[in-house]
């Protein structure tokens, strides 16, 4: 608890200082300023955030979030079939079981026990948190915390834009959902996975069913042309977390971005400490002195964590490229930009072509079947993620606005999970549970729509950078398929990306988007064309098998 007392003291000091600055700033009639840059800086400075709370309430807010995160990071459960072994943490133990076990009863045990440890105890704290965050929002002249969070996009019709993107992408998701439900039914039987209902959430390879890549082997279109999971090659070649980080750094420097700093290597935490509980959820940190940037990640030697290393290093690259901007501009053009950078690089890294180029995949079969297998695997992470990336804040926006009353928190959560993801809980839930708290971003008050935005933007960026690298021709897309593009060692692509990263938030995000892609709107087009081959294959396959596309409302007895 010492750490959180120290943390509270430091953040309290910073809050006092920044409130003083804020009170000075808001005295100016900045809305009448003529200089667009000065006006933009004052506009951003006019939003103080939670530090606008009176000191005692600010401390209570900080302590409430710290306590929720502490419960989450310390939660442990007993193993399935071994009530003596009760030291399983979320990372790596529970995550590994959810990813690799195909024992339905074990998956149900882990899924349910994790929510027992993180639900009921956090629920009252969450109540306090919502009230305090809404009070802070109002002190910043927002109607509620939803509007405060949405202000980061500075786009009046942002929610409508996101709703429209989901409308365009939902049909593709339904095809993936229908196909995987059939594959899961073949594996676990119709008594567990019905023909026309939602999919039980514990079978999908991930604690939150947010990506299904870990069960790819159940759904690969051509199993005899199996795409390799590189985990075994990482282990065979004795990769360590450090070597995973160095390999990722080399990709970024190959496209003329910056190497990690001395402080990064000195202060980052890249393996789970043995002597204390920490928040293992991967994160990247900017200490705003132009040199001290860090990643905290409980890295396991696995393909999934190799991708996450690139995701986190993408944050660090952004921090380094805008480090000379005025303080207030040292952030992403919008939060979705910040989440997209590392993922854009990873879209090149995970191609069989690149993995074999760096010796992480022995031989690559070039064939239509291998291509479809690869695209299915990527779709199980990228397309599958979209409804979850959307519903996380659909739920919170309504909670902050009060349209979801406290008494219905869990019921409304599962309604959204059914309506958007087509998943259902494996065990009956009630308002004694609080399942949103099973997800890190809920207990840490981290907005989530940024990841939905990132999953759209990263394909727009990928298409633009691949074109610049000569790895893709939009006028002749079949000659070099976008999903085979690898921008490794392309300084042209890196320099284009660097131009945007250096901007930070100094310009509205459509300006930054225009610099890299030539257009000013989020656009599902590049994502849909990247996945077109597997989208068409799934439509055919579901028609052939007669699988019902979509899901009926869940059976009696659930929430
Ligand atoms: C890797 C991070 C740290 Se910014 C993360 O939280 N992500 C990356 C993808 C979605 C989201 C999640 O894990 O839920
Ligand atoms: Zn991130």
C-alpha cells in the first residue's frame, strides 16, 4: 500500500500545480484569439480533468481508482480440480489457460472464478468513481464524464461516425461469428454451443472474448496448410522478453524511426517481478523530459506478446517523435492514433513473409489456401475485436449519463454483449456480480473507443504506408495484395509516418489523417479490402453449410 500512498501524494501535488495553471488560463478570452495555434493551445489547456475536483474529492477519486486497480492486480483464484493450488494470477496463468485449454469445464471455472474475485468487491467502489468522475466533468464545463471523454476527439458527430463504421462492418462480423459458432459446436457439442444462439464467452480463447486468435486452429479454412503460431519458434530460438523488444526496436529503426533511449532500457519493466504484485496489463509511459520513456509489460515468450511489444513500442515512438512539441501538444492527434501506430507496424511483422525474413518461420507456402488461413487468423483478432471495442464505452457512456442506472449495471452489460458481440455468459449472472470490472480498462478508468478507432485507422495507415513503400498499388490491388505487405526497411514509409507522429496534437486529427492518407475521414474501406478474400470465402462457406447468420436472443435463465 506504500506505493499507492506515495502515488497519491505525487498526483495530489501535480493536481494542485496544474489547477493553479488552469485557473490562470481560463481567465483569458481565448475563444476570441486570432492566432489559431495560440487559440488551440488555450482550448486544450482549458480542460483540466479530475484535478478540477476539490482537494479532498480529488484524493478520494485517486484512491478509489487505485483501490480498484489494486484489487484487480492482486486477484488470484484456485486451479480447476485442485483447491490446494490457489495462486493463479490473470497473467500469465489464467490468460494461458483461456488461450490453450479446450476443457470446457476448466474454462468455465477460470472464467467464473476471475469474475468472483473482481466483481462484487469492486462494484461499490465503481459507484463512488462514477459520481466523482461526473462531478469532475461538470467542473470542466461538460454535462457528464461521457462528454468529457468524447472531447478528446473534438468531433461533433463522432458517435454517429463510429455508429456508421460499425454498421458497415457488422455484416462481416456476423459471418465470422456464424462460422466460428459452427466450428465450436463441432468441437464442444450442441448442448454447449447452440445452432442459432449466442456463443458462450468462455470458449473463445480470451478472458473477455475480445479476440479469438487463440482458437484459430479450430477455424482454419485449410487445416492441412496450417499457419504456424510462432510461439514454438520463439521458444526454440531461446527468445527472451529482451530479445523480443530488441527485435521490435530493429523494425522501427529499419524504417528510420528512433531507437529506444538509454533510460528506456534502464527503467522499463518487461518481465513480471517475482517479489511483488504489479498491474501486469501492458502500458507505455512518457515522463515528458525528452529521454525517459518506459514500457511495463509482464512479457511471456509468445506470438501474442510479441505483437503486444510492437503495440507498446508504437506508443514510445510517438512519444519520442513529438517530444519537442509544446507540453500540451505531446499527445496523439486523437487517442485512436496513439493506439494505431504499433499495430500498423505489427501488420507488417506478422506476415509470413516478414516472419520468415527474420528467421521466425521456417518455410512459407505461397498459396490461395495459405493466404485464406492467414487472413482468417488476423480476422479473428481484428474483426472480432470491433464489437467489443465499441460496446465497452457504449456501456460507460450510458452509465455516466445515468441512462443505465446502478441497479442494472450488470444486466445492461450483458445486453450489450449479446446485441453487439453475440456472446453470453457460461454461468447465470445477476446484479450481485459486476462483470465489467473483469476488464482492466474499466477499473483503471481508461477510455476504450480509442481501440475501435485504432482498428479502423490502422488499415488506412497500412494502405498508405504500403503504397509509399511500393508494396501495394491501389490502382492494381491484386498485383501485390495488401495483406502481404511488409514495410520493413522502407525509409519512405517511415518518413511519412514520422511526419504525422511529430505533429502530436498540434493540429486537428483530420489534418494528421490527411497528411498520411490524403483523406480526412475514418474509412472502413481499407479494412474491408484487406480482408475481402476471407470475407467472400466466409459468405460462401456459411451458405454452403446452411449456418444461421446472426443469433437469437439468449435462452431463459441467463441474466
Ligand atoms: C495493449 C494495450 C495497452 Se494500451 C491494450 O490495452 N489494448 C490493446 C488492444 C486492446 C486493448 C486491450 O488489451 O484490451
Ligand atoms: Zn496501447
